[in-house]
C-alpha cells in the first residue's frame, strides 16, 4: 500500500507574471525548484492565498535567481500577478517510508527569496 504525502512546498511565493495564452504550467525560478526538489514537468498543486483558488498543473524551470513565478495558461484566469501562492508537490510512499519522511519546505519573502527552510 502507498499513501500520498507532502514532498515539497514553496510557501508564500509571489506571482510575478501571468501568461493566459500559453499551453499551461507554472514557471518557477530554477533555484527555488532545486531547493525543494521539484523536477521539470512534475505535477504541482497551487493554492492561492489571496482568493482561495486551488488548481493542479506542472512546473517548468524559470531563469535561476530571477525570483520568477509565472502562472501560464488557463490558470491565469484564477491567479493574478502579485497574488501569494503556495506550491505543493506530493509523493506516493509506503507507511514505513512515511514514518521517517521529511518534506522539503521553504518560506519565501516578498521578492521570492528564501526566508527560511523547514526540514
């Protein structure tokens, strides 16, 4: 049996841009992706702190050290520039693995720089 647990979390990322007419995804500063172990095209859930919207898409790398968080495609109808979002990814692991699992979580400042790392 497998259970779904939190793998990665970028907490309080600020959306820097939206691109409605794009095939869909969220572009995130590659260094932030690395910091929490996100890989290109990995499925993510985005929770918008400003309006409560939640959606699922996939992540692609943006320019390292750019602070970019760009919501693209249909999701741009639900999330706007300057919104604060939480970007989450999950993993399927066994209960035994879950007993020792620690998700990678970082909290970001208003410029999408790492403010603190949890775990």
